[in-house]
C-alpha cells in the first residue's frame, strides 16, 4: 500500500505527468478502436467498390483523427490552471481541424472513385459511364474546394486576432466586399462553371470537341480548367468558364457515330455509276464502316469540273477519318486505272484559220 499512496501523491503533485499518462492511454485505446473498426469495415467492403474506395481514401487521415480526438478530450478534461494547457488545446484543435478537413476530402474523393469504379468507360457504348464519371469528378473537386475553404475559416476563427479582423472587415464590408468580389471573380466563376458543367454536361470525359479550330478529346476536367488532348499529342488548357461563354462543337454529345464527307473534283465526262459501285465495294471491305451511310452525289460544279461528294459513316470520329482516307485513295486509284480521262482536264478549242 505505501507504493500506491506514493504514486498517487506523485501524480497529484505533478499534474502534467498524470495528464500525459492519460493522453498516452487515450492514444493507445483510440488506435485499438480504429484498427477494430477498420477491420470490420474491410470485411464489409469486400463486395462493395464504393465502400472499398472510401476506406482507401480515408485510411491515413482516419488513423490520425482518432488519436487527435482522444487527445482533445484529455486536454479539455485537464485543469485550466495547468501551465501551457491552453496552447496545447489550441494546437491540438488546429491539427484536428486539418485532419478532419482531409478526412472530409477523402470521403468525397472516395465516393467519386467508387462511382467511377462502378461505371467503367472501357465498354464500347460508354456514354452513360462517361456522364457519371464527369459528374463525379467535377462535383467532387468542387466540393473539396468548399471543404478546404470551410476548414481554413474554422482554423482562422480559433485565433482571437482573426475574429477581431473578421469583425473589422464586416464593419467595412461595403468597399472591401466589392474589392474581394472583383479579385475572387475568376475563382468563383470557374467554381460555378464547374457546377454548371457537371449538372448540364455540355462536355464529358473522352468527348470529341472542336475548340478554337482544334480537334481533340477531353482528357481531364479539374475544378478550374479542362485538358483537351489534341490529335497530334499536344494539350490545350481551357478554363471552365470558357465553355459557358463561348460556342464549341461536341461531336459525341449524344453518341459517337458520325458522317464523313469525301470530296473529289473530276471531269464532266466521269461516269458516276461505276464510281458509285466502286465506293460501295471500298466501304464494304473496310472494317471502319458501320453500315449506315454510303452515297455519292454531284455536290457542285464549276466552269471546268464537277465536285463529287461521297458521304460515309462510322462509329466514331477516328474511324470516320481513317475510312475517309481509304475512300479517297481508293476512288482516285480507280479513276486512274479505269477512267484516266475522268480526272480534271483543261479543254481548248483550236480556231479555224481565217480565209485568205
């Protein structure tokens, strides 16, 4: 019994030692609870892509959040007369706000990852999957921005000076509000544009667009800009607000099927029936043709030639371009081989000599 009385006397005389022992015990218990809960959730998540993605995204932040919550409880239970206890509480509170902000961002990112995993875009008809992926990515990134802003505001409010500054700013909100609004306009305009793009979806991931005369696919949509992969491997960075304020072409808005015109300038004497038969033979032998359209018409004439338009169809823009090249090459080879006189010619008429 003397040892027990001596220990209690030592702890009563050294409050920090008792608080630190309680803090260490709280950390150990919190980590044990975290591991048990995590193991139970892992078993539950075996058949759920959504829950599995949530656990992966929140693994590190949750492991830190549990001890910080336990420590904050210990610091709050400690006597206010303990030296430096207010500073310890403040620092632990700031760390807890940062970790909870990261945890909330992990939850948002995990939900987005789970939705994307449940709707892969590797299938042939991936329009619905691309729609869901675009909404998940854009909305999650916009939500993460709002979470960071909220976490930063909460952290600043823990400082008495920041609260006083906030009161001062509110007192002069007339001028400062206008200045802040003008300064933050690009940020908030892109944020609002991101929400509009996610809900209305004029563009989606992997859509084929024509932007400023450039042909490319949507490779990435962030919270502030869109990355367009140009056909020659260049990347065009376009702000989100641009898509709200300017017209652009979307070749895959409802589906990816598209028509491809091929133009030829030939002589007026060109026989059209053999040329139509050759066009049909070429497209039937081409794997890029989707079997919908194959026509040849005289689209226009000039004083020297007539302009033929072969209209063909394919499942997407890439295949349509390749099929158009094959058709153009095949028809030119056919004309050179079978009807060389059908290529554009310059006719001249020699006038008869005047009588002497």
